[in-house]
C-alpha cells in the first residue's frame, strides 16, 4: 500500500457528504491529483434503490469515479464483513493507480470497519439459532432489555427495533464471555493513515431538511420505485426490505399505511437514524468538523483539501494512532470550519 492517506467524509444523513466528496475530488483533479470515491452507505450498495437512498446519479457524479454503488441485488443480505473486504481492496487499488481514495457515507459501522483496525468476532451457528428463536418468540423488546443489562454501552448504539442487530450484539457479547474477544478494541488503531472530515448541521435546521427530503422522495416516485423492485424480490430481501423509506413504501403498496402515514413514519425514523449517526461519529476524536452553515459547498471543499495538505505536511507515511491514544505521528484534533 502506498503512503497516500485515505480521506473519509462522515456525518448524518442530509448534511451534504456526497456533494462535499465530489467537490473535493474536483479540487484535487484541478491541480493534477486524481481522486476516486468509495461509497460507505449500506443501502446505496443496492441496485435500483436510488430515490430512497439519495444516491448520486451518473450526471451528478460529474465524471468522478464512484465505487461500491449498485453492488448488490435487493435479495442479497448486506454484510459489514464483506463490505470491509471489498472496500479495502477497492481503496488499495485506487492508491496503486496513484489516486486519492475518498470514503464517503453515514453508515457508522461500515465506515468504522474500513477506517479502523476492525476485527470481527467469531460466529456460532447454534448460539445464533437460539437467539433468533427467542427473537421470534419474545420480540426485540425483551432481547434489547437483556442487551441493555449486560452491555449498556453497546445497547446505546443499537436500534431497539432492529431485531437482527440486537441478536448479533447479544451473540457477540456471549462469544466475548467465552473468550472470543470483541469486534473493536477499546483503543483502536487506524487501518491506514487517514484524514476524517465530519459535516455537522444545527439540529433544528437538519430536522426541517430531513422532513422536506422525505416528502421530496415521495414526490419523485419512491413508491413507484419500490413497486418496481418488488418484481426482483425486494420484499424477500432481508436487509433491503427494511431500509427506511422502502419499508414504508412497501407498507403503503400493501395497503397497511396511507401515504401521509408512510411519509410521517419515514420522517420519524429518519430523524431517529440521524441522531444515532451524530452520536456515533461524535466518538471519533481526530475529525475536522465543518459546520455546513458556516461556509458554502465550494469553501468546504477547499477547506477539506487544506486539511489533507496539512496532514501530508506532518506525515505522509507513518501509521496514525486512532482516537484515545497518543503518538507523535497522530494528527492534532482539528477545529470546526468557521
């Protein structure tokens, strides 16, 4: 692997991560440094799920190469372990081509699996089967209460209504109790020298934008898109069918929700998801946080390139220590753009 750093753009949904990543890539290209973008949004991996994931179109990509978009069928089950493997292979290939990889997305676990030296614990088929039976019999609420009792820190990061995630968290906890270890060490190291840019929008403004964004998705044809995807198995997809917006659109098509109910439910779940994203990325210490209201898109792109240049002036090849540790090669925590 070359000494070129990985640039990651993170933050809550609706903060303009894709736009910033493309702007940064264009700024770098203007001075003769090619850059390529790697998707880190779990739902944008799915082919055909465009409107509900705010996936950038070919035109919107403005000629910048994008990777790991439309990589899965809606019947495939997304796996963060498989994503980590594919993303790292892609990033290394970009670097071998002499380009700068830009990882962009808001799926916290997916981003962390690439940015950090993230190791996945073992799986136990019998243990998983038992927990899944309990989920079916008792529902996610009781299993989540158990998780909260035995591992409150993990419980804070898991959606109580997401039975699959609750089961996996309990499986990891029980395996750790048996000596298999945790997925992420307490003081994780970065996988590769990295510069992380975080986008932050005042909560009140973000909520307004997210609600309007959901309404726009319905106006742009999300229900018709979901209806079309039913013919290729969307309703059978373990992961894709549960995506925020698509689950509600499917419920509307089945007559289980009215359109206003589907929109309202999607808005509420999107707001909740954004809160979890903010909490997740706030734990990253070495982040240059940019207030999206303090500068326009072009200024943010140039500021991000400046951060990259500052990092390269300090160290272009040394391995960077992750948050929570100290090292002479670690970048100094950066202040918000103002």
